[in-house]
């Protein structure tokens, strides 16, 4: 049986965060918390959302994840949705436990946020990908999620975009 090294685990986790940011330009930043075994996806909206709009997003995300879990026969353990207003922008944070997170769930949330009709979600210069490229990236995310679920990486990681590049740091 092959056993990965800590460096390989860190690389696999960093690759996962990078691939999610590339595939889903709506995700502004991602945090990985190994102590809690969670990922936090952050979305930024270009204006202050009302309490009603934030409640709608929170309910949409939580219900979407719950229904997706029922359909996939996958019970989620941690689903936290928080919001924060910063300098006229709204930050929505979704924290999910890594062991039950699947790529399809991320795709569902993103598609729903895109089609919600809410004020603009910030999208960082989405590249034009062909449908085959998008499917390949989704398959890569699913594969990497499975690998990271067995990781022994112990350092929290933070990934974000800057000027068309994805940067990953340990916190």
C-alpha cells in the first residue's frame, strides 16, 4: 500500500483549493482548516445585501445541501453559512465538513447563486472554457476531494486570486 508524505498531502490540498478557484470564479477565497476538517468557501457580492437577501441565500444554501445530501444518500455534518458587510460589500461564508463534501454540491451552490437574481456576485475574470474542460475540472475536483479526505495535512491553508493568478498560503 502506498502512503503519501506530508509534502504530498500539502500539495494535494493546495491543488484542490487552486482547482476550485479556477473552476468556480464566483468563489473569492477558500480556507482549509485541518483541525476541524472543513473547507470554507467565500463569496463576495458588490453591494450590501438586505437581511432578507442574506436570509434567502443562507436558506438556499442550507436547503440545497440538505436536498443534495438526501438525493446522494450522504449525511452532512457541518454546514455553516455566515455573512458580513465590509466596506459596502457583502461576504457570504460557507463552511463544510470535508468528509461529506462532494463536487456536485459545490456546483449546485454556485449555479444557484448565479441564477438567484441577487445583486452581482463578484466573478474574477472567468476564463472561457469549453464544456469538456469544465467537466474535466469537475472530475479533478471530485478526485482531489477524495484524496484530501484521507490527508494528514495539519497546516491551515488559504487560497485566493490576485491579478489572474491563484495564490495558496499556509496560515
